[in-house]
C-alpha cells in the first residue's frame, strides 16, 4: 500500500475506533461511579448554576449517545461520508492481509448486501436510504470488536475486515457472519416507519486462499461468494469455496460470449401467437428472444438474459428485438397476413431510459408502421416498485403515441390498485400459475374469475398466458378472458414459420365458419 494511502486509511480506521471506544467508555457502567464526583466538582467549582447546567446537559448527552439507532445520533455517519471506493477497499483488504501474513495469523473479509435498499431509495427517497445506510454501518461497528473495521463500499453494500487472529476457521467465520446478519436484519425505524430488510452475506477467510494470493483476491472471492448468496435466496450466507472459481470462470466466459453473439446477430426473437377467444383470430404475437448458438442450438433467454443485464447490454438487446420484430411485421403485411401487433418485453433498465420513446418513434417511422402495431410488456413487479417517476412517464408516453401496454406476469408482482391507476395499462397478462389446471381445479377457477372480475371493473382487457390445453382454452373463453397464448395454441417460432402457421390458422377458421354456416 502506498504510504500516504496507508496513513490515510489507518488514520480513518483509527478515528472510527477512537469514536467507538469513547462511545463505549461514556456509556459503560463505570461512568455511573463518576457521576457523584462530577456533580460534587461542579458544585465546588461553580456553585448551583454549574450544577444545574450539568444536571441538564448530562441526560441530553446520554440521550444522544443512547439513541445510537436514531437518525440524529447517526448524523456524523450520514451524507455518504463513510463510503469507501472500491480501490480503497482493496487497499484496506491488502493491508489487513499483509498484517496477518507478517504475524503468521489469519484475517477475513465479510461483505453484506442490504437487499431491497435500492427499492426503498427509489420508492421513499434517498434521505430514508441514507438513514438506513448509516444505521447499518453503526450496527456493524457495534457488533464487531473495536480492532475490526467496517465500511460502506456501495449503495447497499458493506464490508467488514476482521483484524488478524489465530482462530479464524470456517466455523468461527460462519458464526460471526450469522451474528452480524442478525444485528443488521433487526427492524429499522425511520421517520417513514419500520423497515424490514434482508441481508445477504459473502465471506472469505485468508486461510481459504491459494498460495500466492493477496488481500484483493480475498475481497474478490468474498464478492463472488456474495453474488452466489444473492442468487440463492434472501438472507443467504455463503463462504468462498474453490468450486466457485470454476463457476466464476464460466460466468466470465458467458459474459463475453453473449456480447459477441449479440454483435453477430445470433440473438433474435421468435414469435408466439395470441388468439382472440371470441373470434379465434390472431390478435397479436409476443416476441421472445432466443440465442441461435452455432454449437449448442437454441438457447432460451433464462440462460443469458442475466449475463446481458450484467454487462449493460439490455438496450442493445431491445434494439435487436425491435428491429427484427418490425422487419417481421412488415414482411407479414407484405405477405397479406393479418397480424395486428407485435409485443416486446422491456426490462426495467430500458424503461428507465429517457430516450426510449423517441427511439421507438424513430424506428416505427423508419419502418412506416404506426405505434398501434407495437405492444410493450412491462412486468408487474416493475410498476409495483416504481409507479411514479421516469418509468411511469415513459409508459404513459408510449401509451400516448399509441402503443398497447400489457402488464406481464399479473398476479405475481403485488402492484397496488393505486399503481394500476397511476401507470397507463391496457391489458392484464395473467400469469401462467393462475391459468394452469383451471379446467380441473375449482379453486384455480375461482381465483381466475376473481382476476377477470377485477380487470373488468378497472376497464382493462385480459390475456391469459401459458394456456397448454384445449380444455383451458375453452374455459377461458367461457369465463370471459379476452385473449389466450400458450403451448396449447402454438410454441414460439421464427418469423417465416409464424407466417406458415398464420396461413394454416386462417384456413382452419374459415373452414370452421363454413361448417358453422352449413350446420346453422
Ligand atoms: P415471459 O414474458 O413471461 O414469457 C413467457 C414465457 O413462457 C416464454 O418463455 C414462453 O416461451 C413461455 N411459454 C409460453 N407459453 C407457455 C406454456 O403454455 N407453458 C409453459 N410452460 N411456458 C410457456 P421464454 O421464451 O423462455 O422467456 C422467458 C422470459 O424471458 C420471458 O417471460 C421474459 O420475461 C424474458 N424475455 C424473453 N424475451 C425477452 C426480451 O426480448 N427482452 C426482455 N427484457 N426479456 C425477455
Ligand atoms: Ca412477456
Ligand atoms: Ca409472462
């Protein structure tokens, strides 16, 4: 570590430690023994006035120190003052690692992710999030020993470095992680109410690292363990293991491979038809992205969307999907097919893009297609978490230019009725889990009927997804669901196959109509 950085960081840690020692000393039981002495000295030095002043200020000082969890006492930690850059975090981890190595002992790095803090910041504002960050840091420091250190290294991420010691085996570290997690997950009270946040923990002890590794490797490995914990479940704790190294390598390889695939045009949408339940005609198609992998064949989005998101390529993905979809739509029009609309899935990142509407308008103009031919699918979770601000403005602007807005996976995202009112939505896309087995389960049928009733009262159209059987399809029509989509109708397919399917489907409908007329 460069000498000035080492000096600055050890000074910073030293100051924080001194603050904590002072805090504990002031609040310790031994202070009670000094109180009569302080009062007597006050009376002796300044008479009643000083005694009165002491009587008034001591409880005040204590009040401030004891309300350690309150926003006022945490004022000093607010304003991002405790945020440490990643470069600094690496230097501190190196420093701790070197000290442990010199003393032939061990150290450890623990990382904590306050899950849901970002959503709180979006929903309730930065002030509330800042108060919670300060509170978390305070709790970490209170639970650690004075010789350990804790800092914030991101918007919702914290790091603890355990001072070098001999007994830092896996069992001890897991027990420590558990204790710290418990302390952090205590309900947190702010002016806006009580918050319950889960905390994921990733950790790495220096003894678990390969020979020749250093402090920044320890931090890297703790990061990988934290990612693993966050991918697993809320409140998970994961220690670094060698097995994660292979996974990390595979992940890095996937990231670069998927970026190349996108650039080479191997990532394209397939189309799944949606039918109107009363006429049986195609009411639209949904564009679902596929990776046409030269070796592995068709790769579904679940295997690569996260990688694209992680590498910040979602906008490029939606550009590709939009371009392919509009090309397909124009081609179907030229073939004389009636495909009224293509719907595209937009991720939260794209919906936050202030240029989204202009970009879509420009593309539609280029293809000579009106905005009414384009549908936008927005996940219910996205509007549940931010029904105001840029996302709502973008959705409303898309609706204003004529795009149809579908609320995807409806029933799983907990959007309030208020959120449904604030954000322009035309259609509820009922999640597959509410559609499966409706022809066989009375409970399931009742639930679906309730959702359809809600949509009706809100004046919204409905589309059921995941329709797998003709029994489900028939019952949906009977219950009044407007549109249906699912493997029972057709699987997603490339644009030319969809054209063939649409032609065959039009013939089936015409034949059914002829049959109906001759029977009637
Ligand atoms: P989603 O938007 O809910 O899409 C529906 C998924 O259900 C699709 O999976 C579709 O193939 C599948 N599906 C359709 N009918 C049935 C059925 O009857 N039974 C069953 N079991 N499944 C059915 P897919 O294509 O694997 O897409 C998965 C998710 O990936 C999509 O869920 C969507 O959230 C995301 N996705 C797909 N394409 C894009 C895209 O271009 N952009 C973004 N941001 N996300 C996309
Ligand atoms: Ca969708
Ligand atoms: Ca869906």
